[in-house]
């Protein structure tokens, strides 16, 4: 795998599914991406605002690994940076394997990972069948397809889902993020806690 880097950056001032790639984004500590609809100290995602508008915003910056686009392409779905609503597209970094509290230095600005993005049915509205790419069983079988016949059905139905639609984070240190910036990873102290949906 190549050195971790920023592949693309995106933002959108409106609540839409996809975001627009731009030359740079400005991260603001404790708030998120300047000019993005999901920036704020409190939750900005519509469904979460309806439940409790005063919840802390643990989803200030959404990151997706560009390698997911290759997986989607192999399944017949052409994706580009921003299509799945991420602010930062990364390359050369297994985001999903990192624990809660991991710090990512994005060339100066720093985000702290809070959890996984939980893919929803809107993904299939954007591209029919794409949900099967971003949501799978631990054995790699897409959700919605039968598990391999060799699998124990009790395990297949009880196993946790693998969510591949990226990770969420909060901004610890603000600044400008640009494509091509190197990413430095700092793991939290052990014991490490796996990322869960936030």
C-alpha cells in the first residue's frame, strides 16, 4: 500500500447526498468543514437533529478510502470523490481498521476518529445496488445476497455487519486540507476500541 495521503476534498453548503470536489477545504476546530452543511458543534444530520438537536456533532468530517471506489467499480458502480458525501477521500490508508480516538494529521489540520458512517438506503437511491458494496457480512458476502452454503447460517445472520462507507471524525486542529497532503496517523493509547456506527 502506498503512503497515506489526501486524494480529494469536498464540501457542500446544502444537505444533499453528494458533495462537490474543491481545491481546498478549511477545517475549523470543534465545528467541521467551513461552508459545509454538516459543520457545527451540535448534530447537523437531519435524522439526528429530529431526535435531539443538542447532541454533540461526532460527524463533523466524513472520510472515505479511495480503495472503496475500486471495489465499487468491480461491482459495476462508477464512483468519484464526493459522490458518497465525504469531505476527505484518502488513499493508502485502511480507515476502517483504525480505532476510536485515532488522530489523523491531514497536512497540518488534525481530525479525531469518532466512528463509522452507517450506510443507509439513500445509497441505493443514488445508485441502485450500491448498498451491497458498502454493507457486507464479515465473510465478504454482500448484504442482500445468500451466504455461502458452507457458512453456518446461525453465524451468518448473527454476525455484525461490515460498514465500508467511511469514517466520521471531529476537528481537533483547524487549517487548510488540500489533495496530495500526506496523512500522519497517531493511534490512541491501548486498549484500542474498534470503530462503531455514530
